[in-house]
C-alpha cells in the first residue's frame, strides 16, 4: 500500500483538494510538527499533507522542526514523501513560474540538526553516516517531471539547489558565487528535509517552483517577499494540478525495490554502540 506524505505550503491545504479530510495533531520524540497532519484521499489514494511553515506561515526556515515533520509522517504510515518548495532561480533559462525537479543539493545551512541519531535519550540509537550521492528519488522525480510535461507546464527535469540558512536573502556577491558553483536554484528548506527522509528510508522528491531571479541579475534589482509570494500564489494552482495528476501514477508504481534499497542503505549506514 502506498501512502503519500506531502509537505508544502500555499494552496495545498485547500479543503477541496482532499476527500474524507480530517485534521490530526500529533507529538513525536523530536517535538511537535509544524502544524496538524491533514489526512484524506486524492484520487482514491491516501495522503497526509503537512504545512512546512505552519498554515499561518509563521515559522521561519531555521525554526522549522524538520525532524518532527518527517518522523510524524513516517509514524502516520507514509511510504514516500513529495514536497513543494519556492526557489530563486540562479540561471537565465529557469524563469519565474517554471517548475524544476532537483536531483542534487549544496548545503549552506549552519544551525540545523540533520540526523535522528543524535545520541539523545528516546531518539534513534547509533550513528548514521547516510550516503547522499543521489539524494532525491529518481523514480519519483521522473513521475513528477513527466506529469508536468503532460500538463504542458514548463519543467526542468534536473537541477542543483543550494540551501541557505535564511531567513534573509542572499547578497549579490553570494548569489553570483552560487551561480559560479553551478547551482541552478536557491532555497531555504530542502536541507535537512531530504537528508532526514533518507534516514527514515523514505523516497523523497521535490517539485520546486521558481519565484524570482534572486539578486544576481544587474537590471532586476533585488528579490523581496511581496514578489516571491505573488509568484508563488500564481503558481500554486498549477502545483496542485501536478500533484493531483501524479498521485495515481505514484500509487500504481511498484516501490518494493526502491524501498528495499533504501532500507538496506540505512542498515549499512548506521553503526550501533556495543
């Protein structure tokens, strides 16, 4: 059985998106998630939606309890994770309003716990050296990208997203530096979300929405919250269309081999104390 965890924001909590909708507030050994788990079905498939920043969007990126969010979805029975996220574009060909399905990340965060195996009582035991060579699930990415194309939406099938601490935006010097590194997008939430999903052996993919050009373009000035939110709201309807259309494809795919490989990866990655 497939049960899809969806982490996102604007538009995903629409009452008409889910059938048999119910809200469930939970706690975890890592604290409380960002908001209630919104449980229901889309196209007959069980899903659990969680607003990353809270439905009032009052949790800044550093303070998102990523561990509680992922752990709560796992405990609720989710077998894979699909997320939406707003990103700045670092490349001319990725225009505001375009979708990107990232395949790599660069981590520039500094304040976030990136493991469930932290040595604290009641947390997962041992030390986890989880591989991150291919952080995003290839099969899940392909389904999402193909769905975008079927809906005639502009979608870039791969890309490197650089994750910064936030909540501030980049300086122009930083933005140009990230471009020189070959990054395609800039974001504040992919890390540690994708890392934690791997520790729980959950296939994970992101539907990234380009909302702006950050601040590297000389004639564009600087990015601001108003611009980001306006572009995000205008794209959220399309993001919901993509997710709704992809749900049945995800549910019909045989995830057995993918999940077995992820579980085996974690068995090898975790060193347990004697």
